[in-house]
C-alpha cells in the first residue's frame, strides 16, 4: 500500500516521468554541490602549499645571502 504522505515535489498533477526528472535533477544538484565543495578544499590546500613553498624558497635564498656576506 502506498503512503498517503507526499512531498512537495510529488503533489499536484505532474506526470510520473516529470516527477522522476525533477528527483533526478535534485539528486544531480546535490552531487554537483559536493563536487564544488571538494574542488574548493583542494584548491585552498594547493594554494596554501604553494605559498609555503614560496616562503621557504625566499627564506633559503636570504639565509644563503647572509651566510655568504658574513
């Protein structure tokens, strides 16, 4: 026996194929959002890693200059 409780998406006179398409679109939107969040985290990590490498590189050059001058 089917449940009589319908979500807002399932109410109305929509055809079942249209309802399925809407459900699939919502599912895909959630997946896209998770992908964007993951990509953002990876980009932030990469940017901070690049900044750290650049700071270490400059520090090493400065230390080498100080050692050579002294």
